C-alpha cells in the first residue's frame, strides 16, 4: 500500500529559491538509492506555510529511506532553511 510522509514548515521568502534548489537535489539523491519515492508535492498554503508530501510505493521503502537519512548530507542543508517543521507518516486508504 502507498505510504506518505507529510511535512509542514515555513521558509523565509528570501530563502525560497535556495530552498527549492536544495530540495530538488535532496529528492534526486534519495531517488538514486531509494527508487520507491514516486512523487513529491510542495504546496504553499494561504497562511504562508508549506506542506511537502512525499509518496512512496510502500511503507517498507519509506522506512528504509528514513533509516538512511543520516547518509544524505542534503537533508540537513535543505531543512536548515525551514522553521517550525513537523512531519507525519501515513498510508493512503483512498485515492480517486
């Protein structure tokens, strides 16, 4: 079953371009070793915060990538441009 990791955070407008570049690099690096990452969606909400949803083929693939997170130097570089970050894991139960 498809697994999802959802993040919510803020990014300063002055850091957004750099954040997007770092996020892109992080996604590419993760996909090299963990091809189960099928889709990522970044949405700016009307309050100015962002939701960043990462879709995985399975919970096992998500878990493997999370376990390997310390080996991705792009992760702390990317997240250093965010504040008030939270993350939740879940599974897709209905998609239309």
